[in-house]
C-alpha cells in the first residue's frame, strides 16, 4: 500500500471533510481516505497507482481545490 498527500484549500468543517472523502472514496483503487480541514490535507492510501488527475477532479467536484503536496 502506498500513500499520497494533497493540500486542500477551502475546507472549514466536518461537512467539508465528508464531501471530499465521499468523492475521493469513489475512485477505483482508493482504500483509505484521511481528510483534515484543520490541517488542510487529504491523504489517500491505495494498493495500486491512482491518477492524480482523478483525485484533483474529485476534490473539485466536492467544491474545493487541491494540489499534490
């Protein structure tokens, strides 16, 4: 399993965390999603490579912006 961290802007609460987690969790291969509004981070863990573009698009779909840390 490998982990990738992203910096997410615009999150302020648990609802924000849930929205990002739900969208990113739909990506095939993502096993664990850890989102923190306090730290402004998203960490995904997967057994196979996950395309950054898919992750960034999922975060955008949730209404936020992200960049790979």
